[in-house]
């Protein structure tokens, strides 16, 4: 089958978005709206759990929020003034539905629901130990490990059991949990994945991005701090910091691609950071040309920044269809070749005879960059220069982002000139890692204690990678990842 | 239910797109790709009919092309090297499916399929006469009238019967018909609705817009001329012009909104016409401001034109969600108010404290312009100036465009200042009708024989409106339409 | 795929059941109940049309009445105090749905709906003439011919047009029509297919069988006479007899198999006729045995009659599953062989070592009779004697019953001893044609003017067979049917 | 909503049927056939798990076996030569699907699947203990308790862990388990629920009833003994008897109603036991009448036995529709009253003026017996005498049969004359408990060590009822059950 979104295929994919509400009538309706605003963080499944003070109610579905959670009957079946939800990538089938979050279990302390953005990098290791002791897992999700650690903890109080569980896990996690003892929102000690807090009337809201607060009309309060637990119960908010303090490392790719441009991440407007990256890129890698053309839609802010800095006009040289489907028929090799045009088409009249600068956010495998460059040439472009608003992606992510294995990453195999040849561009440039930090207001990247997790560009992973390393020991073939 | 696309609700809606292929293996697959590229012309139903030399095969479905026609089994059930298809607006249910085109009938001359873009303005009149003589209609579509006229014509030869039918109908029609005697593409004498012709290898392609030729890799040949019949049979192409020649009047709204910006309509790039409209608007209605902000996505090209002409920076002040659903839950008045943000959200950090010029393509009822202006103010805009890339829409369309009745059109009730007050903008300006013609390369609109159908702006309808007038005679309440 | 109802496969299949109500609130609900009672006459599709005095409303669906017409929303969408419905055999897909009755058309005289049990034996001939004159058919159903004849009739009054149409058609038809001029129920001049009339309060009911009157609590009034038109309008009933009188010939197979045993057909209890056939069979073809075993369920009444007459005990030697599906997996030849047991299973403990008389209603192809005999032998039966409650089926039906072509009928190829050998029975006997007439209260079958249509047993067709004969002239290969 | 099976509503409902195959290619296909034959034991959900030597595969669905497991794609997705399946009653929705068996878990010893017929009467007690120790339950099924007991057992070997689990549970269980260590079939020490063993070529089959062996062509070997574990691995069969021997108490209701008449339960033909019950009833409660009429279908064998013993003719006075749906519309009180006729209809012509003896298998609430008696009177019966082929049902079942709570049982509230008055019969008689034992070949019921579990008739429960009693202590309102 021919995909109608061939360019999207060459993106890193965020694994999840989470949203929680405590203390609002019809909480599940607010969660549905919030998840809709976070849909770009996970498009293949969604779920909402509500708590009415006595019972927990859950609805989970494959597919988008709209179409599954925009129906009155679904929302009415999720009563209560506390609710949380989750959007994620996943595969199809019954097994997959069991992996759709929020996960839920009946513990001795009562119901326990959890929605998780991130990835626990020692989940398999812990799972093996738990199964050996008699725990039965319902899913293949790393998140379920947390629930079993809580269930079997030696502590008596639920919050103690929960902290006991967190201290055993490593990796990236922004969690929203629901229990009869209150809603718990927390973030791993490094704050790798985002989580913000808002207020709507008397209720508290937690969300992966501020745009979800906007959509429900909530006021942004602050980010949940790295290593912080926030507990809300009956309108009262408590904050705990059970971990020893270390310097945070939020994921830098949120500004490059994951977050929506209208979100504010760690106090910085995503849109203006992207424009600043474009301006840095214009300074670092200037080229004489007639038009600046964004690869829609993620390349648009950086292209505007590049155009404003360089004085070269910004023009829509590629038009994107709004009606994308998953896949499309491919009756012949000839038709298959046409697939790329289902989603993007050259604005032929504008491009013909012009020297153009294409601006895109990143290159992963490089296959679709090649197709876009070819599309520009077919439309008559005189020169095609590609500018990329992130450094070369050379390493896999183990913190909840779906990356190809390292051997598939173009930048892990070729230098910049080799990549330019591969995508057939007249020139290719990436922003430097220091340029990227400058766009975020830093002077440069300090190699000791850098301010962000930038492991996908640098290989500098901020946590242990237990499962990955254990796997590497047994499967030498997988040793292409960080030593 | 709260719609997630409240802004789209204030657009005129094109009723149809058509696409036909004669002489290509796997013709139905090409039609599916072509219809996908025309999806913006009709999003609620689609159909394809193929002809394998012996039998006709039809598949019709409510919903988008992707999701219905991207499956191998569907396409394999549409064999043959001749096929045509249709996308349309429509309502739900069994009755509606009967109205989804292509329509098909078994005539004495064999099978007859037709896909129609436009509207026959004396269809009800003709239908009453045909029923009186014993014809039984399967649908409520005006298009079926054509088939019955062919079926009951006194002529012997199919082509003569078809021309006999065309001579009885009035209004707008771009038709693609399939018969054992060949594929017939034709356009009404005024050429109100578009239809272009392309070549792909040895096959001929007909489509509503050139973008559909691009998607299948076909070469654009020329537009089908107003009043022309093109017949393709076994690779041979014939052209007939059975009507006496009159000056054409193609629909000017194709450049304003209907066509995709990457299409070439009547030899003019839609994108560059829209930019030219924006530039004219900057000249006609300049205002001192900090940012030019498009209402996405249809306002973008005119906003770029406005920004380039005025020197005021182009910025994305409104971010559009790509994950729109049909409707959404509305548990409370408060949540209902949030609906507008599901699709568009202010880029708050950018807007705050700025004087902004919003550029949109048109105002129909004005309700959503009001919401956008309010959204800008909530985000802290200092001033909000609205500029519209078309003249005021004062009259209904009877040629295949879904317009509200005249009493619902804001511009039919209020002058420009009244409209500015209604939408709460600091200023409001529309491009002049002459400015619009200038953007299309004319010196001005000549009131005698204007070059385009611009009845929605001027009330100058180029054909008789038999059904409308007969209805008006019996229903005086409907007399608010053209004088 | 392996069918779970292999025995049913060797039955003649009634094509339709009809049910109409005039003058009862919630008429559609009564029709749904009535059709449910007639489900055995057609299990693959059903439809109901209602008339609320202004509009006609139709819902049609593939599948059973239960599951499609037992939902409140469906019934509420069929308002009015006049309604009629239809159950039928048919194939799947969109095309098929167009053939599901009631058929409906907008004529110059207003709406016209028709539900038809029977078959018009010159429908193709008439259809060709109508298409030549410009009529466009929506379906491939013979019933639609009637509507086009009404639509194009030269008469002015609707009833005259309807009678004009009837006079042109030949074959078998029990019709229920709905028009703004009233409900019309009629039966062909020979009365081949059944139609009865009942009363429920002030309303009139028409149905294929009396059992449908029982289910809605209506009182049986009388059969509609052969050649009679009954018109009900506003509670008034009129009867017309536009045909010259001829001796009726109702289908004798209604008593053999089609009708439910609890129906009264032409004043004779179906159950008691079947018992009488069994008793005649015991007299005509006695055999010494231990048990009388019915082939469930249609063989049960005749088996009871046989057992009572012969004094041999009636026993359930074959148990039928109530959970039959359409088809079943057949992963291997071995499993395929088991298929027959999914529906019927030998009562092994009872059968072992016994001489048994199997009683079934008819043999069509003989394949399943063979399987049942084999099943009895596998269960240890000492002797297996087969007795059939109808004469040998030697000819096809052209009056609305789905029969295999003549060359597939076992009795058209073999004599009784040959058939006994084929099904591997120790003995085989059919009731004689005179015996069958005796069970119906006649002395014998009179070859001149027999009282029933028994063409499937005798080849004595009571009407012309225009389509069949025209087809035979052009397709000599089809000449295996009656000269 | 009006049910179309109002009579079935007054039956006790068997909770489950199980079927397993070890050592046959395409095992899942055989399981599908076997479950189809057991469909009467549970009609609302079904599931199959297969094991291919490496992985376990499960498909579960709401609804019948046919329609869910008769599709090639479903069966192909269940590879392996070991498989087991389950049919059950249950409610709708996602939660319910989690309860559909076979249940499956990944234990430290590998996969573990279980299909269970019966009910564990201390499941809640054990569940509370397990949750306290950190076990997380996926379902609300009592069966899951067994899995957690195995998972957390202190023994090392899987079989020891399994026996350890069995020794902690009380109640009724026939289990088929699948593990990498082999298939385990076992039956509780009292053998309350049935389980038989068969052979098909080299493979072993386990099933709830012999009829399922018949359907797959397997040879009946013997019943699994009460308290026996049978382990099959690689074609080798082992038998363990870990419990101390006690006198078995198989459920007597299997012969009264649950089992199919063509099954052999504990060496006795169900059909001939039912006929014997009918004969005993004719002796115990003779009455002068014209006809013996069974309430179809479960009353038929006893009615035949009654008719043969009494010499009064057996006749089909009630005709049952084969096309039953779940529910039906009820637009008015009048139509609602008709509901009962959707499934059963009086054979009016036969009944009118006759004295009839109705034979049914049991009376639970009595509501539908009343409707049947009324139906007979409406059809003109002169006298209606009801004879019941079981003793009065006075107590609830706690061993896997869905019974109403005791206060809803007619026989718990009224004596026989009161019940006769309630159902408006001219006379009513039940078989005596000794008569029932005589029909099973015993001289009488011995109150010390009776041969069967007959608690529903006698209140003599053969096991402790821990959950029921604990519930009773906390909820005094529930104290209407056994003293």
C-alpha cells in the first residue's frame, strides 16, 4: 500500500500526550477537548478514565479523539469530576487495545489509573522480576510495570508505595495517576518529557502542552518541576520532591518538532524558537536564491524566520492536501510513484525557473527529502538548496520517541556532503548544535551539564539504559547503539 | 453538537469535482487518485464508475475518497480502462446514497453513466414534464433529468439524443459521461464550471482542476471550451460545438476560494491571482500595523501578497489543528464557547500587544469572523483590522454552489461599516470588484459582457433561472433573490 | 465454505412473503411483527414502506426481520397508519439492496409502493419494450415492470392504469400496493400464490399466511380471491374483479412445505393436511419397521401422521441444532465431511440396531437425503426406509419459487428405484399425486382442470411462459424445460 | 423491549461449555465445530485459544460461535495442534469481553490458558487475599482466581502449583488448561459439572458433552472422573487423582434440561432419560385428555414418553418459529401482548375444543407457563393440564447455573395448588424427586449420600458456600438462601 503521507513517514514520532482534570463537573468532556489539542502527539489510539468518587470508568479506542470521544453517549458513560486521558501511537488489534492507556488496576488500596508519556528504560528488567514473584501482566506496556511495583510494594500507605515504585524505575516519565487518595501528577527527575499545570475555576489541570490549556480555556500556572509530585485531592494541592535534586534535561526536540507552535514550553514560545532557528540558519548557511519555500507544515515557522533574516521572499512552493488517508492503492509502479503528490504538490507556476531554498525541520531516513527535491526539479526549479532546522539526527531515542534503529538514520551513515548527494540537493546545511542552543537563548551547548536532552543529536544519554544494555549483551547484532 | 470546524462553516461550498479517464489500464485507480486531489470540492460522498467494454461497475460511498476508495478490493471491483468519478456534498442516509454520482442507467442504447459539476436551473420544471409522461426518477438529483431526456429523446443516434437533451437544459454543467459509444466530456455554453483535459501516455484525462492532472502525472493539454463536447473512443478524440457561440462567463469564485492554489484555471495560476488580490487590497485599503496574519488556510496566499506589497511582516498568528472532526461534545455553555479553539488557536505570545491585519478570503454570514476577531482580542491584540480578498457576497448562487439564502448573507443586510461593527473589527475592507478583475489581468469589470460570472457579488446572473422564478411565483416569501 | 444447513440446501425455496396494514396507528410495527411470522418465506432481505398521508417512508435491509426491524429508531422512522412489507431471498451487495421490496416510485399520481409475492413470466419481454420507449429501470426485479406499466399507461385514473398494467402481465402475483388513493391488494386470476385478509379493530390486514394474522392478534376474514382487487381507503373496502372468471390453481406446495404448519391455507389446516399425507403414505407404502423418524423440522407432521396410521412409534432419531450459521470453516476434507452434523446429529443410542422409517417432505437434488441415510447407518440403523410426503419433483417452477434447473432435479433423471440406489436407502417411496390430492380432500387429481398448480410434479403449467420460451428460442441449450 | 423468546426466559441457564483438542492439525477448527455443538450451554460469548508450540493465540467475541468462528481468517490466526475453547453467558461491553474465556496469562513457567465450566464458591474470599498480597486481576471472573493461585504458589513445578491451587478452591469446576507442559483436563472431586474424553485419530479431545465428540467425528472414550486430572503432552496421556476419594454428585439438571437429547451423560442417554421421566409422570399424574402437546423444544422427549405410556396421541399443538431475535419493538400495550406469539403460536385448528396435556421441563418463575396456558385457552382448548418433567425448583444453584434469587422462584413461594392457580391451569403436576431418580435407574433418592446434586430441588448443597455465607453475614437481606 502506498501511504498518502510519505513525508510524515520521515519524522520522529512523539509517543504520547497526557491530560488530567481534578475537580470539574463533566471532567471527561474537558479531557476529550484537551486530548484533541494534543492529538499531534499520538494519533493511533486514545483513552479516558474518569472517577465519580466511587467507581472508575474507562473508554479506550483505536483512532483519533474526534470520532471516538466526541459522542454524547461515550462522554456520559464517563461520569465524575476527576478524569485523565492519553493519546498514543500503537498498532492494531485486540492486543493493542489492552496497551491503550490509561491503564487501570484494582489494588488493595482501591482503583489505580495511570497515563504515561515517556519510556521506562528498565521496564523489561523489572517485569521479569515481578513475573517471577507471581505478578500477571495484562499488557506489553512498560507503564504496567509501575502499577505492579505499587501493588507489591512493602510500604503501607499508597503514596509511599508509589514513591517506592518510582525509585525503582529509570528513564523518562510524565505521569498522571488517579486514585481514591487523589490525582497524582509527576515528572521524572530530569524532566525529560513535558508536563504543565493550569487552573480552570476551582479545578486543576495537567497537560503535556500549554495548547491543551488554551483549548479548555484554562489559565497556565507553571510547569510541573522535574522530580516533583503534585497531589490534588478535594481542591487541595500538595507538592512533594522525593528525589535528590539534579540538573534538568528537558527534551530539545519539543521545540524542533514535537510541540505545537502555539505552545509555550519551559517558558519559551515554540513558534518564536522555531523562527529564531530559521534566522540562525540564514546566518550560518546563507545562499543566494529567489524564494524561501517551507516543507509544510512543520517547516513553516523556520522558513518565515529564514526569509525575514535573509530578505528572500517566503512563498508557498509546495501545497499540502488536507485530506490525507492512511494508505492508498498502488495498482502499478507508475501510479505508486505518484503517491507523494497525494499529500504535497509543487506550485508549478511559482517554482519554474527559480532558485529555491527549502526549509524542513529534520531529516531522519532522508527518503522523503529526496522525493521533495525531485518534485521541485520536475516543477522546473533552477536550483534547490535544503536547510534543516535541527542538527543531524545521529542517535536513537530511548525516552518515548519512536526512532528507527541507528543503522537506518541517514546522518549516522553519511556526512553532510554525502547526505546532500543522497537527496540530490544543490546544497544542504543543518543548524549547528550551538546554533540550536542560541535559538533557545543560551550562548552555546556546554558539554558538561548541557541544559537539554539532545541525545538524538549528540549520543549523550542522561540516564542508564538497562534494558538496552542487557539486550545488547545477549544480542550482539544490536550493538550499533551507544556504548 | 459543537462543530470543530466553525470557520469552515462560513464558507461557500463548491458542490462537486469530476474526473474521468479513457484508455488507461486500471482506470479506476487513476480516478481514485484524481478524486483525492479534488476532495476539497466535495467532502461528503464520492463515487466511481468503470466500464470494461461489456459491463459498467459502480461503487459509491458516503465520506472521503481516502477510506472508501483506497482499498484494493474496491478498486479491483471496478475493472476496465475507462472510468469516471465524482466528489460531492450531500446529506446522510440511504436516500442520499442514491444521489451520489456517477448516476447510471440502462438505456436502449446500453449503459449510460454521468458525473456532473454544476446545477441545472430548470431541472424541476423538466422533471415535472418527464414524470407526467411516465418517467420514474431514482434520485432527487438535478443530474438525473439529463438521463431521462436522453432516454426519451425522439432522435435515434445516442449523440443526437444527448445534444437534444443538453439543448433543453439551462444552467451550469461540466459533465463527464460514459457510454458504450465513448466517453463524452462537455461544458455548458457559458463555461461557468471548470473542466480541463490532459494526457497520460495514450489515455485522455478530464478533470475539474489541473491539480488532479498533476497528481496522476498527466500533462495538461487545454481546458474543454465552453459549449464544447469532446468524445473519446478507442483512443480517438472528436470535438463538437453544437451551440451557437456566446461570450464565456467562468465562475470568478474559483480563484477566490474554490480551486486549490496549485491549480491553473483558465490559464491563470490560482496562487498568483490570490497574491495579486492581496497586493491590490494592500493598495486599496492600507492600514498601519505590526503583523499580517492569515486566517488559515485559505487566507494564506492573499496575506503573503498583502505582506509583500505593504512591507508588514507575515506571521502565523493563528495555528490550525490538523485533526478536525465533524462535531464535538458540548457538555456546558462554557465548554461550547471553547469549540472554536479546537480548530484554530491564537499564537498568544506573538499576538500580545500587536496591531494585526487579518486576511481572509470571504465573509458569508460573518459569525466566524466575529469569533476570530474576539480570539485575537483575548490573546491581547492591540488593534484588529480585517481585510477580505473578495467583494461583499450579496447574492445566492444557482450554479452548483451551496450558498445560504440571501437573507442570511451578511453583506445583503449591512453596509461595510455595519459589517465591521458586527464582527467587532477596528476596521474592515473588501477588495473592490474592479480590483478583483485587475488581479485577474483585466483593466476593470465591464458591465456589458463582463468576463466572469460574478453574480454572487453583483446579482448579474448570466442565465435564466426557471425553477427559481417558478418557485418565486408560487412562494412569494422567497422573492428576496435577484431583481 | 461448509454450510451449516446442508439439508435445507435441498429444499425448494419460497421467494417471498408480503404483509400490509391499512388504518392502524403504528402500522409499521404491526408489519414488522407480521413479517417476522412470515420469515420462513424469505430470509435474506426485508423491507417496510409506510405512508403518513403525505410522505412515504421506506427502510430496507439485507438479513432477517429481527435484527433489522426490531429497533425503535427504525420503526419510529416509518410513521403513518398505512404500511406494507416484504421478506425475500436475494444476494448481497448494493445492487441487491435495490431489488429489496417494497419497490417505490414517484408517479404523476403520487407515490406508488409495491410488495410482490410470485413471478411475472413475461417480465423480460415487457421490460425490453419499456426501455425502448425510454423507461429507466432501477432494479433487476420483475416487479418493477408493473410500476413502469402503471407510469406509462394511457389511462388517466390510477386504478384504471393499474388494471391496464395487470392485464399485460402473466404469471403469479399476490400484490400489496400503497398509493395516496388507498391500499390495493390483489391476486393473479389463477390465485397461484396465497393472500389472506384479516381485521384488527378498525384496520384491515393482508398477509401471505394466516399465521401472520395470529401474531398481530388479527381475526382471519377470508382469502383474497383469485383475480380480485381489494382497495382500502379511509376504512372503506371495495372489491373489483376485472378479469373474466377462470378456475383457480393455487400452488399445492404450500401444504407440502412452504406454509407454516399453524397456517390455514384456502380453508385447510396445513398441519392436518401434512398429517393426512403421512397417513396416506403409510397406506400406500407400508413397511415393517421399529421407529418412525422425522427429518426435522419439516418432516415432523407427516411423520406423526405416518406413525399414528401405522402404529409404529414416533421417535426423535435426528436432533437438530438451533444455532445454525450460514457457513463454516472447512480446514480439511475430514472436517468438511463433519459439516452435516453441525445442524443434525443422529440420536445414536435410539437408532442403534433399529429398522427405521425416515419421513421427509421432498427430495430435490437428493444429495442431503444421501447424507442423512448415511448418518443413520453410521449410528447403527439395521434398515433405513425413506418415505417422502410429496410426489417426485420433476419440473422447475416459474411462479416465484427458486428451483434448480431441471437437469439438477434427481427425479427428472432417475426413476424411484434409481433414486433409492442413489440415496442408498433400503427402500424409497413417494406419495402418489392422487394420494396428495386425497390428503387435500379430493377424490383424485383430474387431469382436465386440476384444482391446484402442481406443475413441479406434473409439468402441467397453467400459464404461458413467454420469457422462458423466448429464451429457449435463442438459447437452445436451455431446452430442457417443458415443451 | 419485548423479548421474542419469552419462554426461554423462564429457564435455568447453563453457564458454560468447554472443548479442548491436543495433537490434531488445525486444532482450532475442531474446537470451533465442537463449541458450535455446545452452543446451547452458553450463547452470549465464545473464545478459542491455540498453542503452536511457541506462542499462544486467542480470539474472543461476544455472540455465537457461528458468525465469529466460522471465518477462515479467524481460524488461520489460531495456529497450532493444541487448542481449547469456551462458550458462556455474559453481558455486553468491553468489560465483559475481558471476562470471556479462555482466560490467559504469562506466568514465570510460560503461558497459561484456562476454560472453566462451573463456579468457584469461595472465589471472592480468595480474591481478597490475593489482591492484598499484590495480585492484579484483569477480570471479574471467578476463574481468574485459579490463575493467580498458580502464579503465586510456593511450589516449583507447574503441576504441583496447579494442584496446590485446586486444593484451595471449593465449588464446581470442569477445567481445560493449556500450558507448555501439556493440556490439563480436570473435574472437581464431586464431578458436579460434566467432562468427557474422546479420541480422534492420534489426538485427544475433551468436551462438556458427547454430542461435541459426535460433531467432530471423535470416538467417545470415557468421562473424566470426579477429582481426576488428565494431562496430555506429545500424544502421551497421564492421569492423576490428587484428592481423597468421595462419592460423586453430578448435576441432575443435565438430564432434565441442560444437555442436548443426543448426548450420553454418565453413561445414560439424555433422550431416553427424558422419555422415562415422561412415562413416570404419566404414571404418577394421569389425567383424561385428548392430546399430549409438548412445549417446544425442550418438552418434546418427555411428551413423547408421556404419550407412549398413556396412549394419548402426541401432537404439535404449539408451533415454534425458528427465526428468533433478541428483542422486539413494543409500540403499544396491545402489541406488547402479542410478543409471546413471535416465538410460539397455537396450532389453532388442532387445539380448538380439545382437552390437552401440556408437557414442559421445568417452571422457574412461572410467568411464561401462564402465557402458554392462556394461549391454549384463546385457541379454544377445553381443558389445559400442565405436567412438568422435574420436581419444583425451590433453591438457587451456586455451581455455575444462572438461577434467579430464591425469592423469585415460584416453587419457593407457593405450593403446587397455588402454582396451578397462578398459571391458570386446570391441573398441574411435577414429577416426584423419587420418580426422577427412578427415571435415572435408581430405586429412589437416598437422603444420605444421594447419587446426584439435586440442590435446586432439595436445598441439599454438597459443598461449603463460603462466599455466599460471608455475604450473608454482612448482608442480612440476602439470608433467604439455604439454611
